[in-house]
C-alpha cells in the first residue's frame, strides 16, 4: 500500500486514496481509474463519474468495487440533493454484501429519543478487552472496519458507532454534530454494559476521543488517529493568513453580518472550502458561515486536555492537508496530566505523511497495536 498521486486536486486525491485504500492495485480498479480520472475536471462531474462506475460494478456483482465507487459518488452531494440518501444506502448495502466474512452484530443505542447505529465485531470470542472506535467529520463507521484485520489474534473485540453528525445517525436520524462527545460515548459504553474500554478516534474523532476521555473515566487507553487539536484551525486552514486573522476578529466581535459577507464569496470560489462548509452546515444544522464557525469553535482541546489522565498515543502526518501540523505541540502541552503520552510522526520518508496515514494505514495500525499491547495491563 502507498499513497498515490492519482489526481492533481489534493482534496480529491485524498478521497480517492481513502476509498480505494485496499483495492488500488486490482486490475479492474486500474482500468476504472483510466476511465474516471480524465472525466474529473469539475465538481459537477464527480458524482456522475463514480456513480456510473458503481452501477456498472454492482451489476457485475463486484460489490467491493461498487461500494468504493458509491462511497466516492455520495461524498460531495449536499444534504438536499435528491440522490444523497439513496446513494449512501447503496454504498452501505454494497459494503455489507462485500464483507460477509465479518462476524458482526448490528445494534441501536438509545440516544436523545432516537438511536445511534452501532456494530459489535467479535474477533476473539474469549477476548477480555474492547476497543471503541470513533469516526470523524465525514465518515461512516463502516469505513473503519478496515482496522479489524489488524486485531486478529489479539485480546480485543471492537465496537464502532455513528455518533451525532456522523453517518446514518445524521442521515437517517437527524442527530447533529456535538462538541460534547463524552455523551454519546458514555451512552454506547452503558448500552454494552462495559466497565472499561480503550478508545480510538479517527480524523475529527481525534478530538472526540480526547474530549470523551477527559470526562469518561471508563476509557483507559486513548489513541488519536490522527491528533486533532482545534476545529476552527482546521476550518480556516484553506484561507489566506490575513483572511484567517480577519475571521477570528469577527468571531470575537460577534460580527455575523460582516463575517458572512467576507467569507461567503470565498467559499463559492473554492471547491474544497465549499465542501467543508456545505458538509459543516449538514453536520451541525447551521446555514451560514458565522453560525457554523461559532459552533466549530467549540471543538477544541484547549482548556480540557489537562483533564485527560489516561495513556495517550498521538499519530501525526507531517503533510496532513486538514490538521495543521503546528498544532501538535499545542496538543502535547495541553495533555499535561496524561498518565503517559506517546507521539509518532509520519513523513514522506517513513510513509504515512498524509491525513490519517492515507495510503499507509498499515503503519498507523501497527503503531496503534503496539501501543495498546504495551498498556494491556493498565501500565
């Protein structure tokens, strides 16, 4: 596995690598990419290109490829697009059709008058430990099942769930993003009647897992895959430095009208920012840049990191295009009371330099397994 520069748009390139992580070397995928990549000139072509490929492979009953292509097809669809729900469910249907070897149970965890979709994967019937996996800003829990192969032969079973603002909890149950992620995490731990868990957060989940560990002490070991210090830093990264300063001043001054007037045209001119804000509106239920950014501002480890007293592993990609690498030192300082704090940085030389080690998930998962094994007895 390796990170491949398939397309010259960095954000598109990451998403393609992310969905095709395990299957890029298959001859069929190479054929399909030769068809797809030349068609990806504008964002409007994204959906049709991947949807048509997904439909073709689904008809051939190649469910693994169909899953990947429908996952790509739905990615940039806005929540009010008539295709969104149906394509998401075709993505999920093909996922389960192509992974009938997974020993899983589906669960519905009661939460705020509805439920959080959850999966319990039994890897070892005699396992004494549970790893809780928390996904991120734009993912479904199913994407993270790639991790289970790395836990075969260990003392772990795995629980995954879609929390508020994620996956089917958002699309089917209309549960919106929350910075207070200890609440859904505690609900999941209660539901499965667990006295302790280890927890891993992926992407934005790197914030959620730290937040949860600060207040939920049944979590014993914490993995940030990758580290994620501050949501606002991530949201503003695509703006010029001067604009970033202006936005922060306007947020402090609560100048909603001025901020919206400044930011709205910049979003419309940039596909990557447009996606980030459009998805942010969907996740949070907000409708304008100011209100969204005020909500995202709450997603920060600042002033809560000192409450984390568990063992913590931070993973970091040197060339992460979402999370500013300079935030790593801020998070390390914030985690001043961690029982232990380990950091592993991935570079182009080591591989895994991209966001969440896209293209080299194996490197990250080996580091995670080593960390968990070293703290297996509460050390």
